[in-house]
């Protein structure tokens, strides 16, 4: 009986250790990842906050620029394959960045 109790306690200690490490790496608690958000992160946040797709954000971004629909499609495919963000989307994110920094998304929507 004593060996079973020791085994159960060992499993509980390992489980609690795993939970503690996981807690360290959550977005708001992360002590090791202090990198500023990238353009891709901002696009993800805009998408989740507005409920629009990232493709819709590309289209909205291009409204103030002389960019054709074919170019938007090509840039979006490049974004999906290589995560390259075109200049007109970067401009859109920069203009709205201060609004995004103030918003907190729920933890279950945050990117890992």
C-alpha cells in the first residue's frame, strides 16, 4: 500500500511541475519571451478582435493604395506560404497599432 501512495504522489508532483512550466509560458506570464509582437501577430489580433478573416484585412488595407485584386490575392498567398506582409498591410497595421496595443484578447485566443 505504501508503494502505491508513493507512486501516486510522484505522479502528482510531476503533473504539478508540468502545470507550473506551462504557466510560465502563457502570454501574460511569460518571463522568457519578451519579443515585441510581429506584423503577423498584429494581423492575427486584428482578425480575432474584429471577427474578420485575414484575407478581409488585406482587402481593407488595400483600399487606400493603388493595388489590384490580383495583387492582393498574390500577396495573400505569399503571406500564407512565407508570412511576408506587403507594404500596404504594414501601413494599415501601423496606423491602427495604438488601438491594438490597448486591447487584450482572451487567453484562449492568443497564439502560442
